């Protein structure tokens, strides 16, 4: 029991850090992970809709890849 609580909190913090740029943000994923479980929080994170900033970043990355491919 003594190791379960710190492991739960560390897992919740890790999920929250991964979700800081997603729809619910750091605190949303942190509280979901604490109240449910870090595993459920991770599943919520994986199912989350990316923000517009994430989509724009993906588009820029794809454009760079296309430019590099066109040069070769």
C-alpha cells in the first residue's frame, strides 16, 4: 500500500504531462488519472482529439518531408 499511492501519483503526473497540449490540458488529465486510474487517463489521452496547434505542427512536418522528397 505504501508504494501504491506514490506510483499512482507519479503515473497521474506522467499522463498529465503528456496531455498538457491536448483538449483537457494538464489539470484535466491529472484529475481524471487520479480519480479513475493512470491507465484510464492514458486511454483518455490516446483517444483525445488533437488541438489545432497539434494539427498545424503535423501539417508543417508533412510539408517539410514533402520538400525534402522533392529535392532528391
